[in-house]
């Protein structure tokens, strides 16, 4: 069990990094990565939402969709759960932890349409739905958490590099998004070095 | 309101191309453009969803309250995505396997939500359907261009047909994730260059007059 979790952690964070090898969450990755601070804020918000969404969607799938034979409605069910969850987290934070709300506030609504979150819960469903209910719950939550950690790692590294690239002087047509994409490609190349380390 | 069909198509395909100019829907695009056949499948699926959702949202635009509009759009879009997904599963199982998780992820493709918010919620059904067709064609064409570059470099084939002789050594990086980012960056730079040239020409014409 411990080894399984370690393997899951390493592969979710590094080897199958959400951005660099699965291409999930590229929009916020390119959109809010201009400054390391905002990137970290976005990353924390994603960790928070993705862990809770993995838990909630796992429960919804195992205890609502499967008993009623409604598995084919998973897309609608999951996106609704995520949207409701994000709204709920937003209201809860505003009341209970205003300081955290102020820090994450503007990123939360964006997360509803972050494909990383929906992608994570769908991958969870495909990977772990055959397991016993308790085990599938634990693995889904862990996968959601570590995949989000991987996302945060990627977006923070990228924001750091991008802050330096701002001062460089690329050809005129490469200014802005094109050079950012090439930079992302180079970081992805570094990350693809992990794929040689096959474990599990 | 007057319809300007030609302008809408020009916008969708060229001046406001969802991928190259607006930079929407990048996630699914980077992931599935490793082969031309995948790109066609994804492009058509997203276009169908876009046209249907644009139509329904523009029909309902007066009834959806402003505060919950995003949630309403997402539900409408995900209904159509589920329909498209079931159709693909039934009739094109091979495509379903190669696109995998990215078919349900059409729901959160920013392009569709952006068109719903920016266009369908403000315009009538006919204009919205035309907008869906134009933007969908622009999206599919962008996917086709990127996937053609990546497939030719990465496999030496186009839509599965061998282009070069035995001695061709495929460039593995083109179909790997890093190559995807780099090739997209270069293509966007190329489009920027093209746009600059067009603008320069326009300016010159203006000066001559």
C-alpha cells in the first residue's frame, strides 16, 4: 500500500505531469503565469479544489451514478459537482477564512472551466472505479492532490522562467505568446527526462 | 441587425482564429494533434458541439438569468458533449480510443464557452449558428495545420499515407509533448508575421490613396 502511494505520487507529480505530459490545464498555465506570486496563488487554489473535487466526484460516481446505472451521464454530473463545489468553497472561504479568500479569490471562479480539474476526476473514474469503494476513494483523493501539486510545480517553475524571458529580446514576431510556448516546450523537455524512470 | 456572413467567416478562419489569434482551446489541441485523423475527429466533434450550443444558448439568451449564466452554459454544453461522445463511442470506437479523455473535456474547451459568452448570448440564432460554423472551421483548420506539421515530421506520414522513402528518419520530438509546445509557438509566430505583412500592405495602400 505504501509503495503504491509512493509510485502514485511520483508519477502524478513528475512523470505524468499534468501540463507537460498530459496537456491538461494549459489555459491557466499560459494565462496566469506572468508573475510567480499569481502563479503560486493559482496553484494553491487548484490544489484545494482538485483534492475536494476528486473526493466529491468519487462519491457521486460510486454512490449515485453507479447504483442508478447512469454512468454515461458522468460528464454532466462531474462538471456540475465541480461548479457547485467551487461556488461553495468561495462562499465558505469568504465567511470563514477571509485572508485565504482574498489571496485565492480571483482564481476560484476560473477553476470551474479549468480542464485539469475535470480531467483529473475523469482519469480517476477510468483508473480507479474498478477497485473496492474505500480504496478507490483514497486513491482518487491522493491522485487529485498530487496531480494538482504537479500542476503547481509546473506553473511556478514556468512563471519564474517567464519572468526572466520578459527581459530577453526575441524577434518581433515571437514576442509574447510564441516565445512563452517555446519556453514551455523546453521545460517540458526537461520534464520528459523523468519518463525514462519507469516505476510501478 | 444586419448579417455580415463574409466578415464572420473571415473572422473565424483568419482574423479571429480561435487557436492562432485568440489562443483558446489549447489543451485539447496540443494533446490530440499528433495525427491528422485525430485532428479531423476532434475538430468535427468540437464544431458540432459549438454549433448546437451556440444555437440553443442564443435561443435561450432572454430566459437565462445573468447571475447563473455560466453554469447554464456549462450544462447546455455538457449535454451536447455527452451526445457527441456516445455517438463517437458507438460509430467510431477507434477514434474514441485515440482521443480518450479529451472528448468529455470538450465541455471545458474555452473556445466553446468563450463563443457562448462573447457571441451567442448577444446575437440571434441565425447569426450564432453562422458564428459557430465559422469558428468551428477556423478551429478545425488550425488543428489540421498543426497536426500536419507534427505528423509529417514525427511519423513521415500524412493521414496515414507514407510520404518519404525507407531512408526517412522520423523526428520523434515533433509528436512528443515538448515538440507540441515548440511547434505551436513557431506556428503562432508565423501567423503573427503573416498578420504584420497584411497590415503593412493595408497601411501602404492607405498612404497611396
